[in-house]
């Protein structure tokens, strides 16, 4: 049996990850099917089965069939139905979100970045959010709003991971392991949205996780593999393919085309900068004026979108479908709306230009609205229409000067420029521009389409976009949204401050002396202040640092002590282990008394110090984040004797926690025992709850290094100590505040 | 002009990286051409031009042509020429390596891992190594030895990067920036070897760099892009393709095949474990017995390889070519040596089995021998032959039971199993097994062949391999070689020690008191000890820590002081800035005197504290690594007054250095001035060279956290301090030693 338990423990993690991956894959498949059906229902219905979408109704025939009927033979009536349905779907989505899970609005990537980097947002990853996001997403997409499914896909994947992993105590109690799981879920979310497992893993590394760990990468790999495997097995597209569509380019690219690729790259960069700037403006406006009219706003947006888009061949159809059409080579494939017709070019150009501009405007107003809404696919669709436009222009240029030296590399059969590849590259540029990611975009584009020959052009385009973004932009839209919303997040950029930590640290902090404060005073301190924790010093005169205790740990410890037996507020508190206590008679006698007492009341109880990932519906406000930033997580052994205390320090990389060596209180059988001291008073010993190795630094430490310490080791606080004496402390928030004021 | 300088500075980094990338691309193209020619010259020669290889001679006709002649019409004579040529080529390569650059032997990946993680190996990345590696590599590969070009490709790329970057003071003086460049070069090395730019970047992340930084990733991306771009422009294969070969699979895979994919994955894992174990045994034997017979050993190896391999159709040809053949679908393509002939199967099976086993044995004895030798392609070739074998067996199984329920998913046209895909997956498994990498293998395989449909099977196979490796193996061959050679390297694995730093730290260390030691005593200390640096304490009684000085900094400071003017060994030394000095009369007067003196002799001079990457031929021993571990790098402003001292703390992630705020010695115009003090003695002030913010920790710190600090912040030493007093110190080497003794 013991052997079996061993085996179970060793595969436990993989079983959990497999369950999570499979669930995400199954949800994704379901959502794909629902979305396709809802999208088509706006245009008509299937006579053979109401629940069939056009493709299944016509069983694979692309051009439609008699079984699939439009709602009416009057086109004006069809138009009205289209608009009405769009508004209905969008309103339903907004209603669900507003009524049941405000957190399900938007993309969620910004928030997940913060959560994975160690901050706390209650309820953001709860089961209720998962349900509403999964229901609202197909509605929002089917309504025709310019929103994508990838951001929300990451969000529901992470919710699913959180909900499932919380069923296992091993993860519920360990924030570091939990973050590892959440990172893997984010990877799987992208993987199932795009059918791009490796792209998902890289996206998670590049965008979500704050620090690479190979272990997290391997978890993500495994989770994404299971997720896409399940998706492939369910096969929602009935194409047998993982990917939404696959393009194959017969022609290779030419070196002279690099000039046009650079144009596309520049477009991507500018698109990213422009859209993120104006989207934030719109979000500010929304926050200020539209807070109470979320549903009405969505209804209006859907109506406007439907009214305008119905008349443009590229806007009317689903964005994925539109990309597929735009990516195509013209040869040997069926034509869509005269896209390949040379005679039709001026119309196509006007149409593409219109589609590009309108879609940009729609994305600016739609992203961030109160429905599940991503920005990946809309951006790609914009890039694709712009790219195709450039491609056609280049083709015209070539056809008018086929003999020019510039086009010397072209083969003489008259086919030189493939506008479809420009659309492909434009999509990559726009995606890279808006998210400010590079390697993941290349891999995603690559997995999405299989266009291997175009790997170098893709890299060039994405590289140019990145350069533009770095030079003129302010980072990806997710990071900008974090900054805009004031979430606590240490970004990956390097900042030059040029000051020492002593200029920024908080001085005059509330400390706990290792002995002397009464319980009443401690409670008063807790009530009076909102600090996340308190340094423990030997005495308030010398200020020699001896440890640190978090607010939640202290509150818990007091609660436990009080519950075990009635305590006077005059009871004095110990905050150091006996071996650290200065040896003056009073304390020695106290220890002796203490060791004789018995009060193992806290035994058999586990304390969940990290309430971060509690799944619960909540009011949707972020205010609770202000106080609940806690990165330390304690778990206690359940042996009858108060056993060794384990403090798992989670680190941002989501690595396994470092196991601190056991702190055993010698000669003491109770932590909350209340011996009487010489003077008849009562002692409470909190030493077990003290972190005796907080991270400390010299006041001369440059702030840049402090930033690095926070980012790489992920403590909630760093104490500043000079010659053994506490001078101050600094938290990530102090640093962020300083950074914010400086910029 | 100032504006132009600004522009220059902002694009400087990109210019350097572009130069490096372009050089690597050009070298790779050149090596490809030479290798192909040398490989073919063993078999025959071109009558139209001696310098043409078979493919160019016959201008693209695959099956040979009259212009390309075998050396003789007697096959026995051809055989002898083949063997002789092989031996000659291998011997030349070994001779070059032994005589001119011993560091050019082997793959170099292990050493580069150590260098990028911050350790020092003099001459390993020098110009001489670059030259010999570039010359020796084509010879070694053309000789037919079972060695690949990828490891050496990484090595020469990193050498080229080092040689070029050292021409720019900005990089020469900054070890952190240098490491960033070197990581990018490693990525480019893989990128040009495989024609797989993204695969290269990921390989660099997963295998080479010790910690992910997005900036390094972006540099790698850019460098790999330029490198592969140049390679594509030179177009050495004259195929217009970046990749060695491209396969296209018409048939999709079936879910029942997963069982066989798992078999391939298990093979990959076992292959990795088996080969790395026995290869290390062979290396131990080589070290012990063959040290002086390197050239003879290579000659024998080449002879044996040639004698055996000539008679096997898969071993005789180049490994890349053999992979291309094995990967192919049989339909519609020309057959090679009856591989697709059903009648020929038993012969093919025997041949593949023979090829697999012989190649495994050859790899075990060849990898690590004293010629440039990689293990990527040999492993892939082994995996491919084994995979094809499995594929053919599965095909036979299917053909004998086509109606079985197990094969129900097969289409009824009789074509169900594609042995070529098994070869492809086998190659992925073997590569993953030997290097213990996952994501990069998937991307490399993918970029190498463009087989998009097979991404899930590839991930499954690689995943299984990874599981086997994690469960039974000891990590990739590169890490095992590091361990075997005793290189200082903190691996990425997590270790559980369960002890505090106080149990491991070095106590009784040599310290420098802030004032009081004479110059003679300091010099004596330097001579007597080999420590990498010395903590500075206020006085040896109180042991209050005030800073740290590295050995090289101290030596340099003494040298400068002595050069500026004659110094008595009795001159007393200051190791603290005036504001840190305890205020006793003697020191105050000394400072006053000091400030009146003038001795700006060190001005206008730059000090290269990091001699790590000096390009020089050396004796090839690693012993100098024992003492030259230095991670701190100082550069001084060249203003006429001894300006602020900048200390760049390089961190392992290759990020930009943190700029410490300037340490300006108040009221002091010289750092090495020698004022006379009250007693007629002379003072030397070394305070400018002291790092006043060394990383310090509490003695109770768990060793795991110390390991993390070293890995993530990359200091050369961590001081242990309790209540302001120095208790000991710990270096990565102490940690490694402890780890080594424990395991």
C-alpha cells in the first residue's frame, strides 16, 4: 500500500495537469461548436436540423446548399434580422457578465499576469467566472463584435485550472505550485484557441510568467499537449486538423520584397501604439461615464458593428474565415468575392481599406468593454486586410513594370508577388504590435498556417514591429492596461533610478519588540495600521533585527491563542525563539515556565495563509487587493505535537517552494501556552510564526538591485538593515509608487 | 554631431549584433560548402572542375552524371581510397586541434553553458579557437566520423561573437552585456546549423542561458535572424531553402499510432541514458589512457568507421542525407536503395538494425574525441534509422492484419502507415533524449522539415522521452559532461539540502580591517592566499562588516598605487570611505592630509577586471579556472579628475548591468595619494575599490535559498552576517563542493 501511495504521489502532479488540460480542451471544443452555430444563425437556419451550422448542414460544401436557408428572401428583412440577432447576442453576453461575474468581462490577460506574478485578486479565477466566461464568450463572438476569443480563452483556462487544482490540498495550500499550474493553464488556453501548442507554451513564457523556469515550461508543455490532444480528438472543426486553417504557399519570396515586409512591420508597430493609446482613452471614458450603462453600451456597439459590417465582404464574415480568405494564394483555389479577379481590383482595394480602418476603430471601442473580449484575432484580421492591400498594390506595381531591375529576381511566368503572403505577414505584424511579443507570434503564425518557407519574412516583419514598438511605444496592451488600472505589477523592463534604497524605503515603521508588548497593544497595532507585516526587533532601543511576521500570520496566531483559552489583553508577547532571546532573568524564567505548560490547541489544524485563489463570486472591485498582498504561505504538520513549522516561500517563477529547515522550539511543547511569569502575568509565545530569515539589505543598496530582488525572489517585503539594526523596509508597492511618481 | 553620436549609441548594440550575426551566417555558409565538397571527394571527383562536389558537378541531377567520376573503376580500389581519405581528413582535423587550439576539440556546449552562467575559461572563446574549429569541423565531418556539426557550430558562433564584440570597449568592459551577446551567438549557431532560427533561440533559452530574460531573447532573435538571413542570401545548398531538406506528409496520423509513438519516445529516453552513460565511461578511459595519443586515436576511429560503414547503405552516406532518405514518404518519390520496395523489406530491416546499433556504438566512442564533434545529427540519424525500422514493422503488422479492429481508423486504400513519419519522430526522440530538451526539439524538427501535421505526435514522443529521462536519467549529456569534468556550474535542478548556510559557509576567513594593515601585509595576504576576494570589516575585533573587495580589484589597486609613486611596505591602507570610518583622530587627520595631496595617476586608464574572454591561444588546461572566477567588472571614467567609480554588477541573465550610484570620496581629489599621517607614515586609500553593498545573509538562511540567490543574482560571493558582524562567506564553489560531497 505504501508503495502504491508512493506511485500515486509521484504521478499526482501529472494526473492533475492532465485533468486540467483535458478539461480545457473539452471546453474549447464545446465553445468552438457553439460559436460556429451562433455565428451562422444570424444569417439563416438549417432545414434538416435547427442545431446545425451552415457547414454541417451542407456537409462540407463550401458554397451553400438548399438545406441552408436565409431567414427570408427579402434582403432588407435579412439585414434587420442580422442586426437584431447581433444586438440580442451581445446584450445577453453583457447581461450575464454584469449580473453574475463582473470579472468575466474583458480579456483577463492583464489580471492573470498580476496573479501569476504573485499578487492576489479574490474571485478572479473562481468557478462562477469560469462558467460565465464560457457562456458569454460564444455569445460575444457570435454577435459580430470585433472581439477575439484568445484572451478569454486564457482566462477560462486559468479559471478551470484553478477550480480543479483547488480540489487537491497539495495545490490549494501551496501558492508556488498553484502559480506553476496557472502558467501551464494560460499556455493551454492559447494552445486550444489557436490549435498551436508550442505557440501557447511560448506565449505563456513570454507574456504571462514573470520568470522562466524549465519546470514550469515542461508543465506547460504537458498541459498544452493534453489540451490540444483532447481538442484534436473531439475534432470540433471536423477537418481533422488542429488548426483553424492551413495555407500552403507554392512560391518562394524574393529578397527585394524585404522592403515591403518592412512596411508591414512598421504598420504593425504603429498599429500597436495607436490602438493601445486610443483604447486606453476609450477605457478611461468608459470608466468615467459609462460605468452604469455597460449593457446599453454593448447593445449600441453591437448594433453599430452589425449595421456597418453587413455591407463589407470582409467585415461581414467571421474574422477567422476572413483571414483564411485573405491568406490564400489565388491560384487553383476558389475565389471569394472576386478577390483574385484582376478586373475587380479597385473595388477590392477600396473594400480592404475600408475594412482595415473600420475594424481598427471598432477594436478601439470594443476591446475592454464588459463582455469577454480578446484582441488577438481582431488584430490579426486588421493586419491581414492591410497586408493584402499592400500585396495587391505591390502586384500592380510589378505588373506595370515587369521588366524593371527591381523585379529582376522574379521568374518570367508573370507570377511574382503573392498578396496572400502579405496578408499573412501583416497579421503577424499586427499581433506582434499589439501584444509586444516576438517569438511566440512567429511560432503561432507558423503553427496556424504551416507556412514554413515564410519563416524568415515573418521574423523580419515581427522584428521591425518590435523595433518600432520599443522605440516609440510603451509596451504591449496588456502591460499598459495593468498600468492604467493601477494593478500592482513589477514589469519586466529595467528602470534606472540612480538612488539608493535608503531614499525610498519606509522609515519610522511599526515594529514588534521581541518581548514586552502586551497582547492588547499588539491587537491595537493591528487595528490601527494596515501594514502587511511587522519586523521583529530585539528591543525598540537597539532596533537589532531578529525577524519578521506577516499580518495574516499574526492575526491567525492571536486568534488561535485566544480560542485556546481566555487571554487578558495584558498578557505579554514573545516574538523570538528562546535561543535568540537576550538572556535577562525575566525572559529566562518565562521560558522555563513556558516549557512546563501544555496547550497544544493549534494542533491538527492547517492554516491557509494565502487566500489568493479562493473561488468565490465577489463584487468585482479590486479594492481588496490593497491589503491582501501576501506572498507567504504557511502549512503546518498535523502531528499531535506542534511539529516543525514549514514556511514555503513561493517565488515568482512558480518553482517548487524552498523548504526551510524546521524551526523546533527547544524545550517547549506548546506555542500558545500561557505560563504565568514571575509577576503573575501571562506570556504568549508567537515565535513559531516569525520568519527568522527575512531578506535584508544594506541602506546603500541601489534601487535597481532591490527591484531585481523583488522580481527574482518574490518576497513581499525587504528589510533594510545597517550593522544589524533595522533602518526601514520596502515593499513592491513602495517601489511601484516611487516609479509611478518618477515617470 | 552630438545628435549623431546619440543615434550611433542607440543603434550601436544592434550594429554589433548584426555584424556578429552576419559573420556567423557567412562562416556557416562557407563551412557548408567545404563540408559538402570534402565529403564527396572521398568517393570521386568532378571532371569539369576539381572544386565541385557531386551535386554541383551534375548540376542538380540526383542520380549522378558522367562528369562525376569515381576514383577508379575497381571497387576495391575505391574502397581503399575511401578509407585512406577518411583517415587523412580525420587526422588533419585532430592535428590542427592538438597543435593549435586544444579548446577546439569536442562540442563546446558544456563549456559555453559554464561561461554564460558566469564562470571564466581563458582562451576558450578566442580567435585561434574560432579559426581551428572552423577549419577542423569540415574535416572531421567529411571524414565520416559519427560526429555532427551543431555543437561545434554553437562554439564557433560564440567565438566569433566574442572576437567581434571585444573590438568594442562597451562590450569588452561589461561582462553582463558580453554574456547577452554570447547567448545570442549560441542561438545563431544552432540557427545556422539547422536553418532553424526560432529553434536556435529556444535552444539557447532552454539549454544555454541560465535564466530567461526577454531582452536576451530578443537579442538572440535578432542575431539568429541576421545569421540565417545571410545564410539564405549566400544560399550554400543552392536549393533556395534555408533547411537541409523539407518533407511533406500527405497522410495524417491516426490515434492508434500513439502506442507506437510511445515506443519511439521510450527509445529516445533509453538512448539518451545509455549513450551518455557509456560515453562518459569512454571519456574517462580516454582521459586516463589516451591523453597522449589523441591523433592516433582519431585515425583509428576514422579507419574503423570507414571500414565498417562503407558497406551499409545508410551509414556510408552523409548523416543528413541519410535522414532525408529515411524521412521520405515512399509515394511519388524516387526510391533509394530499395527502401520502399516491399520485396526488399527483410534486407532493409536488417540494414536499418545494423545501422542503428553500429551508429550508437560509434557515437559513444566518437563524441568527446579530440576533433570538433557534435552529437545532435548523429543522434537524429540513429533515431531516424530506428524509427524507420519501427515504421516498417508496423506497416508489416498492418498489412498482415488489415481488417483488425485495431487498424479500424485506416482508410481502405491499403496505405495507412507512413514509415517516414516514424523516422521523423524517432529522430526527434533521440535528439530530445540525448540533450534533455523539449520545446526546442519540437520547433527544430518542425523548422527542419515543415511537417506541421505531425506537431502533436512530435510533442507526444518528446514528452515520453522527457518523462523517461526525468525518471531514470541524470540530465542531458552536456550537463553530465560538466559534472564529469568538474566545471563549476550551478545546474537548473532544484536540490534539497535541509541545512542552513551556517553549516556550509567558510569560517575563519581572511578579512581586511578598514584601517590598520600595512601595504606589505596586504601583499603578503594576497601572496599567501588564493581567495577570490576579501571582506572588509571595521576592525578585526568587532568584525562589523563594511564591504568587500575582489582579489583582482585589490591587485590592480595596489599596482596602480605603486606605479604612481614609490610606496613603502609599511604604508597603511584604508579600506573604507571617510564617512564610514569610525571617527578617531588618526583617521581624521589622515583624510585631511589625503585631500591635500595630488596623485591622479590612475586617470585616463581603464581597467579590464574581467579577463574572462581574452582571446588567446593557451595550453588548453582548465586549471586556471580555479582561481580566475571573477564576476565583477569595473570601468572607470576617463575624466582628468578621478571621477565617480562605476561598478557594473553583471547578473547571470545577461541583462544590462545595474548602475550603482557613484561613490564620490568627499573632500578627496585622489584615490592613491599618499599623505603622511601624524606619525610620518603613509596612507593608501583603497576605498574606491570596495564594494560597499555586497550581498549579505543571515546564518540561518537555508542553503536552498542561497543557491537561488547565486543562480538568480549571480554574485561571486555571499557574505554571512549576523547582527552586523561577519560570520563567514560562501561562494558557488563551496556550494558545489557541498553538493558534490553529498551526492
